[in-house]
C-alpha cells in the first residue's frame, strides 16, 4: 500500500527557470493538498484540489504559481520564473474525501526546492 | 493573533517521561483535529485524528480536544528517544477543507 509519492525529492533550479513538482496520492484518495514549509516554520496551505477541480487556492501566490490534478496522472504544482524566496520544502497530502469522517490527510516526503 | 498557537519548544524530557503537547486556537468553527509527527527533513506522519471534542487513545498516544476552551493536547506515555521529533497540530472547520497547522513543538527525549 504505497503512500503519497512525491517527486523529485530534491530539485535545484536557477532563478528564472520553471519548477514542476509532482504528487501521486494514495490509492483511493481523490483529494490533494499542497503545503509549503519554510525552514523553522510551520506548514502553510497553498491549494486544495480534487480531480480536475481546484477547490481552494486561497494560499497560492497570485503570480507564477499554478496547480492541477488531472483526471489521469499525478497532481502538479508548477512554479514559473522561480526566485530565491521560492526555496522551501513543498509537501503534498491526500485524503479519501468520501464521508464526513474521512478527512484525515496523509503526507508525502516532500520536494525540497533550492533556487540558486 | 495567529489562528493556531503552539509552543515551539524545544522541550527536553528524560526517557520514560509523560509528555504533554498542546495547541490553542482562535476559530471556534474548527471541528477536525490532527496531530502529526515530523522527523527532520521528512514528511509529516499522521499520529492521531479526532472529530469534535473528547479523548482518543492509540497505544502510547492520547489526544484530547476541549472545544469549549479551544485547546487540544497530545500525551505521550513512556516516551522514547525515537519520539524525538517536531509535533504539529492541525485542524479544519469542516469536511474537505484545508488544514491549518500550528508551527510545531520540537521534542527531545533524552536516553
């Protein structure tokens, strides 16, 4: 029973390049969340998606950041024209999303993005 | 005032001690409460999940939710050095909504 899979685990990009982070949810999970964690800080919500729908993107920066969760394939968090301030650990979580009690979320190991 | 407050620690205890970790929150609409453990450079690992008020026990871990006081706790009995990690509380208002995290408490259990 594979958990939430994120790749790559580490990603180095030069300023101005694009970063693509992938997340495959746990089997049977249809809800995906993306969080960002800066050093010595807590997890900050970015976006919540279901298959082919963005449910809540209130935590996403208005520019350069986008996310999708297509019908087939992993969820993608895309950061265009990266800047040094984008350097952080990006975590994906998934939840079953079926039934009021099934809201607990399981996290992947994260992608550590370094912008040089 | 932050939506979820948590003492960042670090909290150091001797092996075998009972550990109490706490979070307070300001939004009375929160109904779903979770505790995560995060080892250095790893993803958060779900420890406990509670809906609404009450207690929940799982092995050495007990989670308590007091919605009237807007206060949640995680107790770890017979703490082990392997429990040394950062503990994050998280909560949400309703089913399917995003989770709000506390900043985490760093715990060190000394052998």
